[in-house]
């Protein structure tokens, strides 16, 4: 009975990680520096992108022009994302991050000079948008692939969760902070603060010490093919469905970079200062979502489905908001649901990928995330231009509800396939369900011996092994929950 209890405790430890809130990872000094630096840098990058989009809107008064700017920011990731992941797998990731952070700081200074001069032209802003996208092609996979090198294996799940939450929090809170800064300081000073943020991140990266690992020889083998990530994801249904949901949500359901400023400007008729105040509500919700995302349990695909459907209901409510304060109050849960969805998706992708191919799988994830944002920016901008921001919010909410329902069906199908791989307990030989030299096994013992049967080693075949002499119910691998059997 003691051996069976030990096996069951191991089963529970596999199903429920002991540290999912990020505390274990934050005890590592180098990861603390890295996470702090990336939070500052990512927030600055998204503030810079949003301020640039606002400058485009101020110059043209056209939602379609903003959609083109967003498309140009994401276009390099759509075309070169797999190549960026291959570069992250091949070269030292800390050096790549240092180079990318320096380039982002220089681009922020260029935008600050254009905004301060008062003679910025549209083609100049589009050029800077493309350059910023080129830097992000290498920076994003290198940042996420560096995490396993900074922490031990035990703290890896919490480190990935912290890193994902940091990026997704910056992705939502950055545009909100941009609205506040633009209203208080103007676009020129906002771009200068982005350059300062890049400098702070660069200083922290110089202090990070990465443990030395054996150098990899990038020979022309199977592991260095850029399309290996596509085949890797295609063979894993849960990972494939996660990327499908991320792509469709970014394209159809959560393009807030276009929806929020156009709704605030064209529907509510607010100025930059009021838009900054509204954006702060979205940032508050994103912070709450970051606290919730690390504590959620259960199947990640079901969490994605629930957050997508909740976001759809909230977007429908936003479209029907009667006045500004109702709109602001609804932005808080909108930010929370959006961050829970994006953090869960990013964590699922990084946890499912092997280390040898993690950079390329992350690059594919960034292709889907930013590529869908690029296409979604054009679609949403055109939709707002054609039918108005209120109808665009309604369409986005309906798309989120449909995608959430598809995710529920996909999770059920994957779970049924997983159960089909375990042999039915009722058809097993009753003699195999007896412990060595004992009466009929209990339900806990039956579960452990069924795990051994699923792995191809039944009770009688293991009696002569060393593991069976130590315990007749020693569990070789974790098994799914089995139905209760009356003995």
C-alpha cells in the first residue's frame, strides 16, 4: 500500500506542477535581470508602435492608413519568421538580444526626431515600421529561446510562464501607456522615453550571465532546416490547434491596435488625453490578467476556449456601451481576458517544444501572431472605414465566440483520441489485476497496473525485474484518469 501511495503521488506531481506562479524562476538572479529587462523593453516597443500608429492617424485621419502601418510592422515576421527562429537556434541568444535592443533604441530616436521636427511624412513612418519589424524577426525568438538557458529544469515551467506573461502584459499595457504618455507629453517625448527604455534594457542584458554550453556546429542536417518547425507542429494536434486559434484571434477577434483608437476617436469623439485615460483601464485589466494567468489549471486548450468566448461577450458589450465611462469600465475585463488568452497560448507553445527546435517553433509562433496581426490590421481598418468602429467591434465579438466554440470541440476531440490509446480496463485479465501474492487489487492498484499494461509491461511479465521486486505496483509512466471499477 505504501508503494501504491508513492506511485499515486508521482502521478499527481506530473499532473499538477509544484510551481506555476513564477516564484521558483524569480529566485534565479540572472532570470530576474532578464525578466525585468524584457518587461521594460517590450513595454517600450509597444509604446513606440502605438505612438507611431497615432502619429499616422494624426497625419492622415484615416483608419486604413493605420492598418497599413500595422501591416508593415508585422510583414517582416510573416515573411522571415522561420529564418529568424533558425538564427536564434544557431547563434548566442544574449548577443542577438543586445544587438536588437540597440537597433530598437536607434529607431526610437529617429522617430523622436521626426515627430519633434513637425515635418514627418507618411513614407518615412512606413519605412521605420518595416525596420522595426525586421528587428523583431530575430529579437522575439531569441528572447523566448534564451529562457531555458537561464534556469534549471525544475523552474522552467514557471520561467516560461513569467516570460510569456511579461511579453503579453507589455503587448496590452504598452498601447495603454502610449495613450497616457501621448496625452501628457506628446509623441516626440514619448519616442524619447522609448529610447531610454531600450538603454535600460541594454544595461540589464550586459549584467546577465548565461551558463556556458557546448558550441553547436550548424551543419546542414535535419535540425537546421527552417521548415522542420512546421512538420513538428503538424504532428502535435494540441500545439497545432493553439497556433490556429492564435492566428484566427489575431486576424478577426482581438485587433485592439486599430479598434480602440478609432472607436475612441470616431465614435466617442475623445482627444489624445481622454484616450490615454481610457487606455489605462485596459492596462489595469491586463495586470489583473497576468496575475490570474499563472494560477489557472486544467487543459490549456480549454482555457483558451473559455477566455476567447469571454472576450467575445465583452466585445459585444463594448460595441453597445452607451457612454464613455461604460466603455472604460468594460475595458478592464477585456484586457484581462485578452492577456489570459495570449499568455496561455505562448506558454503552451514553449512548453510543448523541444529545446533543439525551440527557436524555430517560437519563430513559427511569431509568424502566426504577428502575421495574423498584419492581415487583421488591414481587414479591421477596412471594416472600420466601411461600416464604422461599432459594427467592427460587433463583428470581432462574434468571431471570438465562434472560435471559442471551435476550441471546445477541438479539445474534446483531442481528449477522446488520447483515451482511445489506453486499453479498456474491463477487458483486461482479472488475474493481471491482482498484486503479487495478494488478493484482488484495490482501485488505486488497478490504476497503477493499467498504466504498466498501457506501456506494454503487464504484472506477470515484470515479476522477475528489479523494479517489480521493489514494489509490485511501481508505476513506469503517468497514465490518464481511469474509470472506477467495482472489485
